[in-house]
C-alpha cells in the first residue's frame, strides 16, 4: 500500500486548501493532492514524519520536532 503525509493548512479557513496540505518532498508542502510525495511503505513515511531539528542557543543545544511534523499524519492510500 502507498502512503503520504498530510497536515492541516497553516492558513486555516482564510484560503480554501481542499482539506489540508501534503508533503511534496524537499522540505516543501503542497495543497495539490497529485503533487504529494508517495512512500511505498509506512516505515519510510513515519521516518520522515519523525524529523527533528537541532539548534544551538548560546552554549545550549536543543532538539525539537517542528509543529508541521508534530501535527502531521501518515495516511494509507
């Protein structure tokens, strides 16, 4: 079964987005369903959804998961 990653639009109801945005790859999102990135297995999609970012503030390094990944869902087609 193929899989893709979907999230709610950050624009909310101000701009109709056909129900959400889809991960298109290369750190880009699209509201065009046909332009979504399709994964052949769930493990690959889950690994992308689990993406974290590490930043440094002064001498402190911290790792977090950006909201767009945290609030996204892996969808089975």
